[in-house]
C-alpha cells in the first residue's frame, strides 16, 4: 500500500532530478501542520545559502499562527530578502511534492513579489 507521504516523496524526486540536470539554484519548501520552511540550496545541492521558517522567533512574534497563508507569505518575503543578500536572484522552485495551492502558493507569490524570479 502506498501512503500519501511516499507518493509525495516520489513526486519530489522527479522534480529534484530535473532541477539537478539544469544545475540550478533551488528554493525548497517544506510544509507541516504547524509550520512552513523554505531553503535556498546551491546548484550542487550540498550547501544551504539561505533559510527562513515560521519556527523562527521573529516570525512567531509577527504572526498569530505558523500554519496559515499569512505566515507563509511572511516566510516567502524573508527568504527572498535573504537570498538577495546571498547574491541569488534566480532560483528553481522545488515544492517537495506538495500541491501548488494554499500555503505553498502564498509563499511562492510572496517570494516573487519580493524580487526572486522562478
């Protein structure tokens, strides 16, 4: 029996293989019931250049809950700012097998508005 998580990881693996072939810097998103996390990973896949999440103390003070679209938008804005500070403006979006909907979409759109292109 294939469960939801195995299916998600299979979808994620296909996306990551494509991004690895392109040798692109990628922005990964991970979503849990309580938080959302984003990382900018270099083209080799071995080094994290920037990270942001709703688990950070400053973000927890800004938002009521880490598990809503407003919180995801805050994380999207923060990850874009940190990526630009690290000298990255162009990324490939790796949604880790999650549907481009709700919190994942809110994070992506906020990152685009803050200056990241993908």
